């Protein structure tokens, strides 16, 4: 859903003649997708739509490491399937061309703003770090109940407003993988950054929040999945 909703808005609606939604609309589409899905399936699975988020929750002692691999497989599979559906829809228009990027993430000559590899790497690490800080705080047992999806969805919107000109913004390896599989070439060659940087940022964010803001007794407890409160997303972003 994240890839179809977020990337779909970029591919189908961002540059629509006279009515295109632009960067603002795409950023909001990613945020709204996470917000609505968190309310819809957060109580079922925690709504991890993002491998970087799952890594961060493991580092923050909110999610058992034994469940990490199955979640990542589901996230990536969902991202690729959603990209496939988006391709079927987008290719139904005359003149459609995958060379336009298909909402793929990129750096250097494939960065929307022409940003360097180092700039893109730093942006993805830092923005994923802050996304995990938002998620950890919003789903903290001391936070007001029921509002976590709103904070998380708006947080994802904010970091997209910052990061779209830099990399098209990933913060989500599954979100990056889906479109890259269909574009191939440069998109798959640059995909490594959009796995490595978000996972580093997410892991640091989850670990730092737990170390700084959670009581030692709470952090020391065995990890458990609070599916009702850990309603989270993001880039499975599938950013």
C-alpha cells in the first residue's frame, strides 16, 4: 500500500497537467498512506511497512529479533507487488517511459536536485534516524494512546518535504526496491544506498531513544510486540 499510494502519487499525479500535486502532494500521500494503514492494521501486525523501522524497533527493544526476517521478506515482497500493480496502471497511458524514473530513488546524476552520493547518504541516515525517534516516542507507553499514527504519518510527510529533492526520499528499503526492480540499470545499481543508509539511521534512532528516554527497568524487559500501540510504517517507505 505504501508503494502504491506514495509512489503512485508521484508517477500518476505529481506532474498531471494543470492539476499536478507536486512535491507537497507526494509528501502528503506517503504520510496519509502510513497514517491510514497504521489505524487499519496496526492492531494486527504493528504495521511495519519498512525494514528500517523493524531494525530500529529491534534496536529499541520493542520488537523481537526472531521475527525480523519474516517481516522484511513480507515488506519487500509487498513493495515489489505494489510496484508491479503501479506499472500495469502507469503503462496504460500512451507515451509512458520507465526512463523517467518510476519514482525510483537515486543519487548524483539520478538525484532530483543533483545531490552527491555523500549528501544523499547523510540525508537518508539522518531523516530515517528522526523518523524512528518519532515512532519510538509516539508509541511509548507514556504517550497519549490512539494518536501514534497521526504523529508518525505527519512525521513521514515532513521528512518527505525535506528529502524528495535530494533522493526522491526513501527511508524505506522496501519502498526503494519495488520501483528499482522495474527500472533496472542505474536504479538497481544505486539501490545499495537505500538499504544501508536507512537501516543505519533507523537502528541508531531506535537504540538512542531507548537509551535516553526509557527507564532502565523497561528497556531490560524481554522484547514484546505491542501490536495495538506500535502502529507504524514506513519509505515496508516502502518509503
